[in-house]
C-alpha cells in the first residue's frame, strides 16, 4: 500500500508538467500570440520565469519522489537515517535562489521601464502627446478625444468628442493615452496586447500601445469593481490613420447635429 501512495503522489507532478507542455498549443496560457511589440517582450519574460520555475519544480519533485519511494520500500524495523543539517547545503539553497531573483530583477528592468516610465516611451508618443482620454466608471469606458487639430487637455474642452466603449488608434504607430477613473479602482486590460494598468482615483496615468496589425482588440476591466464588473468591456480598434480621421470626423458631425435637417444636409 505504501508503494501505491508513493506512485499516486508521484503521478500528479507528471500530469502537471504534461498539462503545461501542451498548454501553448491549446492557448491555455494566453489568448493567442501577443499582438504588440511590448507584449512579445512581456511574453519572453513570462517564459523565462516559467523555465526557471519548471527546472526548480522538477528538481524538488524528483527529490520528494525519491524520499517517498525510499520510505515505501524501507524494510520493516529498519531505522531511518537522521541528519542534523549541512551548512554547505543551507548556503547553497540560500545563495543560488538569491542570485536567480537578482538576475530576474535586473533582466526585466528595461522591459518594465519601456512600459511604465514615460521617459522610456517611444519618441513618437512624446511628439504626438496623448491622443485621447479613457475614463473608467461603473460599468463602462468613456472616451474623450480632443477636437480634431488640437491637443488633448486634462480638463474637458468645448470642442471635445466623446464615445463609449470604443477607442480608435492608428495601426503600426505608438499611441499614448491617459487613463482615469470616475469612482472606484478599475484596471485597463487588453489581453491580446498584454497591456494592463490600474486606474486610480485622482490620478491621470499615461499608457502607450503599438498595434502593428489592424483589427479589433478586446479591453476588459481586470479589477473587481462591483456587481457589473463582468460586463465592463470595450473594443480597441486599430486602423490606418485615414480611417481614424474619418471616424473622428463622423463623430464630430454626429455630436454637433442639432436635429434640424436643412436643405444642405439633404443634399449631402
């Protein structure tokens, strides 16, 4: 019976390793490949840490399995071997993990600096400035664009344009925008882009994205923000600049329409 339990507990680590091995092909890790350059670098960090953890996991499970099996096959009446410890082993399993953690901390600094620190943002975002403001609120995403031809201001301006749950950005170009919240803490999360940032009350937090391929990308709230959290979704539309300009132009016409149809409007 002891052998059965040793094999039983040895089976589950093997199953876990097998499940992790097939996960990438089945999209269990991520919702598809990263669709942004920064997302590809974040994936690289993920797989680096995963590789280190896998090596440690396999090593510890082999050691644990060995101990279990030796206990299962031990002859009745045979005394166990006791050890009072080893200073060399204690030094090794203290120093080695410390060096591994330092390596990970230093290796990832440039990636997180590029994503989090404005001075490391792409030069294009510094030149263009924020293209729109995204305000999270229970339970929707409100978008404020500056009037075409003007720069976005922190405070709403008379000519600003507004939309709900739909953001349009230029494909193939770094785009910066400001993130805010009207009430509780929310979190902007674009899974396909690997971009995530909390929205904190009282703060204006800049984010940048670069989407090489045109298309529609899902945005969700990744912070439990209330009963309607599950339905707080939006769409990030990446398209050519001409399409973005056309969208803003139509939004401006729609927003300024006063409900009165004139002869000129009918001719158009």
